[in-house]
C-alpha cells in the first residue's frame, strides 16, 4: 500500500462528514464517505500498479 493510497479512506470520511453536515446528516455522511473510501482504495491501487508496469 502506497502512502498516498492510505489517505483515501480517512479523506473520504472527512469529505462525507462535510457533505453530511451540510445536509444536517453528519452520521450518514461519515458512513457514506467511509464506504466510498473503502471502495476507491483498491481501485486506485490497481490503477497505480498498472501505471508502474
């Protein structure tokens, strides 16, 4: 795991928190952001591995 890839999950959490606070649903935003972070992390890893080959 690259150091940049490690920031995807907490980054998604904070973006989701900000969006959730905008809609007055902070908890739902955090869960949504974490879910997107967990989905994007391996996808970005595969893209990075492919570009290094």
